[in-house]
C-alpha cells in the first residue's frame, strides 16, 4: 500500500467566510496528484496554512507523512515541516526587476546580482525543468506573462526537492489558451520528482490537466465528490 503524504480528517476551521472550511476526509498518497474544486481564494489560503501546520484546525486532524500537525512542538520543528512542502502561490513574492534566473537562484543564495556560476547552473536546470523558454531566462519578470510567473514560482517551489507540492489558485491569472498546457507541465514535473500534489483551484480545465483525481468540495458538509481524469496527461513536458 502506498504511504500517505497528506491527510485531512474531519477538519473544520473558521476563517471569516460564510461558513467554516470543512473537509470530511482527504488522503493523498505519496506521488499522487489531486485537484480540489469548490474552495474560494480565502479558503484556499487557509487550506494551505492547515496543510503546512501554520495554523491548526478547530476540529479534526491534519497529518503530514503520518504525523499530526498538532504535534509540532516549536518554530524549529515547524520549519522542518514546512521544508517538506513546495508552495505555488501568488503570495510567494517574486522580484519584478530581476530576471527569471535571478528569481530561481533565490532558494540557493541571496547573492543574485549576478548569481555565482554554480547557483546559475542550478537555476538554469530548474528553468528547463519547469518549461521556461531559454530566451526568457534573462528577461526581467515585469516583462513576462502570467504563465511564466507561475513556472518561476513552480521552480522556486521544487528547488529544495519537497515531498508535497501545494498549488493555490495557480491558474487564476493565466490566459485561457495556456491553462491546460501549464497544468499538464506541472503534473509532469511532480510525477518526475515523485512528489504528491494538491491543487486548490476554481478552474476545472486546470484541475483536469494537473491531477489524476479531481474532487469537488461540498462546503456545507465537507464531503468530497470525486471523478477520474483522462486524456490530458502525457507524462512529460511537451
């Protein structure tokens, strides 16, 4: 039986919405990609915070690789837990005046003007992996489009080889004709690394592309309705 990377069991959390965020039961196996529809942007932020142990549920339990987040003992322990996650979110700050490579170098060093040669090589490897076209590597972020920014955030998220990728409404600002390709590329990156993936999204096209299991949340009950996806994923970057 494949070990479970991330579990939500009987979760309820008040966060200022019309109703609490509720998740009756969700288990994501190591290496599995799951998309969750039906969670708004504030709810998505709270869900990410619950997953990483940044906040605790009012009821129920979250487990990361079998360990309850309620067992996190101090800030050092929490930082070790967070290191098991890579987060793709607009809340992750990028430097608009810096190039793609400089932004991708930040997980390895703060010396980015310019990055040392060894760090530049690692950043370039990330750029290739996430599907950034080489001519864009030296372009300042401010001149790049939304899907390129998502790819840079993805590169930053995987830089330290996390066990779980969390995507928070990642396709919200991406042009519609780019969404499916972006989702499939993200799924390929996660699969190649053997990382579990949870994508919180309101975009069904993105959900079907990024995940093998798409769930829709019933907000009142916390139940998750599931259906399998087919035809989007080809197992590699195109």
